[in-house]
């Protein structure tokens, strides 16, 4: 067999392993090892080459950004700042029809700007927002749909772990990716808010279920309470993102300072005990280890692809078939969304980005813009059946057994449509990602 054929069979093996239920990093590692073994006809050389890929990945200075932002996000989540964000956002939108739902989107956007983890947003706001919305007359299906839709903001609004992963895979500046995501992130949150406002007026039966209403109205919060709930959130956002955008910190330094800031805020508000801190450290270790395996597997896979010559062959095919860049991008997005029905967001990027990267370079496509397009497309997969990760997190976090998995998928459907609209806006107007660079 030629190296190209071995590469194709390895890619096919990965798909088979995934469908059989293998853990994606294991499927990537095993297929990559066997592929390099067959290409080089040496198991020892394959082991050494892939071990080198692993050590170079984890020892990279830029990898330090992962545990720092994970730790900061876990501290913010564990100390109840998600509840504070929800209360503040509801006060801001309380006089608008559908304001509680819009406030949930706003709170998720603020929470995303601190944590960067969509699963954390889904878990936190399921417990905080869903019961509150149902009590104030929102339909259960729409309530869980709002949380499912707005939770994906954590993957786009910086600091985003998915953007960090993309930056490591493509060797792009994580700071530039964060800056490029600002306008698309704000645009997506705004479209969600406008969508809720329009639905509240024209399809109120979809949004409200007055028979469930058990409360009257949201009480006006005192200014002092509003200030003390909003100040720590604003402080962390300004310190972390302001430091990166202002050029005062690198992303890694911002992660360290943000982590320290989150700990200090937790101590100041008397919500961070030694027990909670230990739980946060252990959870950070688990998440970092999982991400480490993902990145190591991706680097092994990328090296196997390079040895097989598959990316070069695909690049030649794309050029020879005379497909326009736009056609190629649309086909890529369709593939990403289809893969989103069976894989989680990180796995999709691990499989597709190393395969596409050489083609993108040869066609001189802006890798920063492409990264934002990829993340938004991957986000759609978080809401699509049968494996919408955010939907499953919400279901597992719900105390209400009357809300089925199908209800959550149906409730999230309008938000998936809104995301597709924003995705095509970003594709049609690349300046949305490059304006601040």
C-alpha cells in the first residue's frame, strides 16, 4: 500500500472506532500509531515519532493557557458568580417583553467572558434560570431552549477553550483569535436577544405558558446590591480581556492574573472555602488531563497525515477540481455540522482541522477568520441531535423529569437557526472578525 492509501484507511479506522464507541483520543492515537508503523515499516520508529509529538505538545509554553483558564472558570462557577450574573442581567432587561429570557442570554454572555466553557454555562444556568423562567410564565420547552442556545456563547466569546485548542492546532496567536471573536460573539448574543424579543411578540404561545405562572414580577434590586453583584464580574472581564486586548498581558499571563482575581473575589465574598478550592483544583486537573489527551492525539494524527501525504493530495484535488474557495468553505461547514450529530466539539476540530490546515495555507486563507467560522459551525453541533453535548448536560442537570430530551432539542432549534444566520454573516463579511486586529 502507498502512504496515501494507508492514510485513507487510518482515517476510515478512526470513523469506525468512533461509531463503535471508542474514546476519540484513543481512536486517533491507535490509528495514528498503526498508520505511521505501516508507512515507516517500523513499530519502534512509530513509537518514538509519536512520543516526540506528545512531549513537544505538552511542553509548549502556550499550553499553559489551558489549566489557567479552566481553573479561573471553575472558581467563578463554584463561587456563585453565575447567579450574580443572572440577577444583574435580569435587572437590566426586566421591563422588556421576554426580558427574563433576554437576561438569561446576557448572563450567559457575561459568564462566557469569564469562564470560556459552554458546558459550565449549561450546567449553572439550568439550575438557576430554568425554574425561575417557568415560575414567571415561560414554557418549559422554551426555557430549556434559551439555556441550551445561550450556553454555546462560551465557545465563542473569549476566553474560549475551543479557540485555544484551534490556536494550538494551527499555531495561530491565541490573543488574535480572542480579539477576532469579540464582534461575532457580541453579534451572536445580540441576534439571540432580538430573536427572543421577536418570538415574544409574534409567537407568544411558543414562549409563554401563563398557566404555569406562579410569580408576579421581578422586584427592583437596590443599587448597592446591584453594584456588589456586578462589580466582581466587570472587574474580572476588564482585567483578563482588557489586559489581553490592551497588550499588557499575554493570554497565559492574563489567565494567571484572572485566576488570582477569581480567587480573591471568592475570598472577599466569603464563598471560597478550602473545601471548595480543593474541589476546584481536582476538577481543573481532570479537565486539563482530558484536554491534554485530546491535543496529544491531535498532534499524533497530524503527523501521521503529513507522512501519508493526504493533505497535499487533497490540496491538489481541490485546486485541480477548480472549486471556488467559498464552495469549499460551505462543504466544510456542512461536514462539520454533520459530524456534530455524533461527535463533541473538540473531537470535530481534532479530526478536521489537521486535515484542512495544509490546504488552507496553500490557498492563503486567513486562518484567524477560518478559526471563528469553524468554532461557530462546531457550536451548531452542540445543539443538534442525537449528540448535542449542551442538551445532554442540561438534561442531566434538570430536576424536572417532565422535560424530555426531545423538548430540549426542540426548544434549542430556533437558536440553532439563529447561529446558522450569524455563521453566514461572518462568512459573507470577514471584516466582522478582522476589524479589531
